[in-house]
C-alpha cells in the first residue's frame, strides 16, 4: 500500500491520476488533495477518496469547501495557501507525490517533496524548466526519485538505458509533437486565431494553458529543456518530430542504428499508471492499441518559421543562466494575455523573445529564492510587453 498526495487534483492530470488510483484500492491510499478554486470537484474527490488533508488557494475557497462537505469535513483537515501545499507534499506518511500544479505555482511544493525524499511523479515541467539545477540538487540531497509524467518524457524513460555513465549508446532523443490545431495554418490565419481555436487540441484533452502551449509548440520547447535535465542529454541530441496521430509518444535512437519507441493511445492514464506502479505494470483503464485501425504513422519536421517558440526554447537552454526561467515566466504571462483577449496569438512568441533579450544577462539562480525573484522580474517585463502590444 502506497500513500499518495495529488497536487492539482482537479486538473486534467489530477483527475486522470485519481481515475487510476481508484482502480487499485488495494495499492494506494490518498493522504492529501489540492486545488486552487475548484471547490465542487474537490468536494466530490474528497468524499470518494477520504483524504486526511486538502489544500485550496485561499481562505474563501477553503470555507466554501468546508460548507460543501458538511459533516464529512470533520474528518478532513482543510488548509489553504502555498505553505500548506509544501506541508502536504512533505508530510511523513506520504510515499508518492503527484506534482500536477500547472506553471510556476507548482515549484515550491515539488521542491518540498524532493527535499523530504518522496517519489515525485513529475507532471509540472516548470520545476525543471525554471529551476533545473536547483530542483535536481534538492532531489539528490533528499534522495528522492523522479518519474516523468509528460507522455513524451515517460516514453523516453521507458526506452532509455539504465546505464548512466555513457548514456548507454544513446545518439539522440526524438520528442514527438502532434502539431496542435494550427499544424497546417498560415501565419496570417494564426495571427487571427481566437482562444477557442487554440485550445481545441486535435488529440489530447488538456487544460487551457497547456493547450495553447501545444498550439504555439512552446510545450515542445519546454520539453526539450525538461529532457535535458531529466536524461543528461545536450540540446544538440534532442530533436522534435511532428507526428499528428499521437500514437508514438517519443523515441530514443542508439548509435547502432536502433530506434526504440513507446506507443499507445493519447491518454494520460497510461504514463500515470506506469509511474504509479513502477517497476510493476498496472491497469490504467486505457484500452489496447489496434495498429490495424491506426493504419499509418506519419512524421514530419516542425516549421521553425510558423512556430518560433520552439527556437526560443532551444536558444534559452543553450544560453543557460536564467534564460529558461525567464522564458517560462514570460510565456505564462503571454499565454494568459492571449486567453484574455489582450494580444493576438502570434504575439505570444513576440513577448517571449522580447523578454528573453531584455533579461539575457540575468545570472543563473542558486536557490529557490533566486528562482522566485527571476520569475517575478520576467513576469513584470512580460506584462509591460503585453501592454505595449495591446494599446
């Protein structure tokens, strides 16, 4: 029996995690759940899984949950705020922490889990993008274990060698991308795109922010940075290929010419079940893949002109220093501005590049406090850049 805390339990990853957990009551017990403001869904999850603790974003949401739970609230400690997230992530009874809070908000609790030696199921890629060396140092000191949840990195993890001295003959990692909703769109069409078009992912069911990142291909750029830190592979040995069927989730190419690939339906319960059961295989609720129904698997290179965010992410990784942290913060501001109707879709990349250039000389963060400071500075710069473009 493993005890699990799910941070971000009401988001798409959190919901899928609890779906898998609910299929194995003999394997998992839930210690804590967290949400920002999704009181109704968190109440439903709390009544089903009976966690000892739940965390919400503020006191108002916590009070609303207490009222919604009624008498059942007496058996659950209801907390709120960022410090409470770190508290439940590092709680002694917890074996496994699903880090599924989207964006920079998920970093402190992921580091808290690392410092206390948890097995971290990492869906929050920003922990590595913003603070790769800082996060990995916390993992090392706390003797924690990180299992990637992103479908691409989980696929690489399954295909990667266990040897680490020379990467076991790995030549390169191939991250697959669906191409998003604008794979065939012109720049003019993308400039006129509305938020509802950008979040309409052709294959995956995801939150709005991640869906927009898929549409700009920034998600794939951030995944390049994440893969670098997870697998110790340089930028030059990480490539992206567009694969619209989203059946091959990523590949590893070896020096002998072999290419190992992980295939499956585009359903996040597969990588979640792999990580939850590791090293065992457990049922995920995902049906078998019938390749005769898939018919064909297509691959093509990404277009760097229509998707400049991919280039920006690689440049940030190769520049080093604070550039990945700056890029992530700028992108969060730019994506939200697009979703709010303040800027056009193609301006997301413009804001990102502007902030990267403006803060290019910022040194690498040495600890969490420095990461937070850099993140805040980049957000201020991005907000100003958005305002310039919305006038």
